[in-house]
């Protein structure tokens, strides 16, 4: 995507009347969000919403190409690009299949993916350089060595997001945690459906624990690893954790379970924690907040896209045909596809779940409630009137800074002070940032059985073809 000043002006000029109207209504306290947002937030959120709501569906191949375009590296960050080789043995693939099959209710179908090398980026904070400092012209080995020379604790958080698009927030996380981020480029749907991305996440985690031959890094203990991600990456983080929990449940004779990995039998422990920022946990898209919270979000609600279909392109429709971009529709309620459907989180490490008053709020509240009710330490935060992924979209906002501090504080506590973490929930008021305590075990008005009923009804509508794929696919 061309982001030159000329191109941006060319795109924004036709929207000036809308932007001026938005500013006027806000200044006169006539908009429905004037009391919750400042002028800058209102202009950004509603302009993005205008673009998304008034644009025709693009071909998925084009959208995917734009979303993974490398923006380059500059400023206070170290980036070291690496590729983690796939093991010759198929034990990792078989272990994931065991976890998937163990959590089936019956009738779910999927195609087991091939093991492939996983690309990733080590990200760290680069001190004492300007915001426009170019990336040094040195080898990836030298970049990693330079990253490790910074004041860095022996901790890593595995970020399940695309490396290129998330370098800035990852470098901020690295700076504030005094850690390093291993950010993976997992396989994308629809050309790589479930569980390809999950398998890549598992390979990345094992590579951190047990470095393959030729790796730049030393082994990172599980007690120093926190899974983290936003939106779909947040959902994948919880899916990976649930897969590991299932492997632990199945290995009653050994704790932790073991896997044959690059010629050796290695343990597969649980990570120190998981942090999800505006996580996408329900791929059936059945929860009421998808409609009721739309005024605070920029994503189009399902009712606005019920009759849309994406143009044909090289990657969609799928071959063989499939009713969902990410998975076969029969598996939409599987816990490793929609982690909100997981019956048990018992034994899980601490979780940090944060969302705005956004369209995905219900599924975040339900998952936090389910885990906390089963004895898992859960830190849950919801920010009034804030949209999807606001802490990264509106980084200068007071609420975003507060959320970011909580995010990095949780990661640090998981590694350095795990005993200090306790279950806690807060509602953060817009503008004032005043906090109100929440009982996390009662965060949602929906119980688990009711959620599963809604999810299965939504899945059935998808299976029978009564809803289009556009309705099930937010522009995340």
C-alpha cells in the first residue's frame, strides 16, 4: 500500500466533508460518543469506520498481500530475521493431531498440514538512536548479538502476529519488559486452513525451548516465555495454550509430556503466561456485542456484511470448497479454533485478557470468566467506549498508555514475580481512567452452556449455507 504523503492526501480529500461534519458534531456535543472520546479519537475511529463500511469487498489475495507488505525497519528497534527448521520426525504434527482429536465433540473435520520451516523475527529495543535511524547493514547474526547486548533479562514473549506489521508495538513491549520478542510469520488462511497456523506456533514454541541446530539463541526456559498477541493473534495464543493443556491431560504417565524433536526426546512444559489484547476467540461470531457495541468500534458488524461476498481470486473460494476462511465449518466450535468453547482451563498459567467496549467484548468476558471460575489466575481489563485493538491504534491516548503499561507489567510479573499475580478485574472509565472493580468470575451475563448453544446454532446456519462467508469474516 502506498503511504506517501501525496497518496494519503489523494485518499483523504474526498472524505473531508465527512471529517468536518464529524469534528463539528463532536465539538457541539451532538455525536453519540462526544462524552467518551476526545476529538482526535473520534476522527480516527469514525474515519476508519467510514472507509471500511463504504468499501466494496476486495479480493482476499489482494488484502492479504497488502497486510503482509514489509514496511521496513527504522528507529529504536533491533530486528533479526531467522528461520526455524522443521524437524525431520513427524512427532510434533502427530502430537497436535492428538490434541485436536482429544477435544473433538464428533463430526469435526480438518486436514493435517505439513511440517514446514517457520520464519520469525527476534525483536528488541535499540537504545540511543533517533526515530528515523536506518537499519544497520550487518548480518542477521550480528543484529541478534547486538540485540542481546542491550539491557535485556532472560525472558522472551512469543508474539503470534505478523512480524512486519507489528514491529513497532513489539519493540515497545521489548523496551518496557526489558525482554525480547520472537515474532513468527505463521501460515495464513484461506490457503492454509486450520491447523496450519497452530502447528507453526507449536514449532516456534519448541524452537525457543529446544533450539534446533544452528540457532542463534540459547534455550529459553518455559518460565521465561509468555505467549502474546492481538486480535486473531490473541486467539491463536489461547488456542496454542489449550493444545498444550490437552497434551498434558493426555500424558497422565509423564509430566510434562515429551515429543521427539530434531533427534531427541524433549519435554513440553507450559509457558509462564498468556496475554491477549482484544482477542478474537469465537469464529462463529454469535455473541450479541458484535451488534450492540458497534457504535464504539470501527469494524463492520455482521448485519452490515450479511449479503457481501468476496470476489473470486487465486486463494478463494477454496479448493475443495469450504464454508469458512479459516476452517471447515464443522470445526467452528472446536476449542482450538474458537478457544471460548474450551470446557477446561484448569492448570493453565496466568492469563491477561484486555478488551475495549468493542464488538468482540462478549467473547473476551466469557473466556476470562470461564478460566477464572476454574481457578486460573486471570487479570481482566475492559476499557469503556474503546474500539478493537485501541492500545495500538491510538497509542498516544491515556487509556492506551494505561493498557500498555498493564500488558507489559503482566508479562514482567509472569517471569519475575509469578507469585505476585492474583485474579483481578477492572472496568476503566473513558477519559477519567477511573477504575471500577469487576468480579472476573461474573464478568459476563452469559454462562458457558448458553454460549455453546449460541455457537452451535451459528455453526449450523453456516453449515446449511444460511449465512455468507462475509458475515463470518471481520476485517481484522
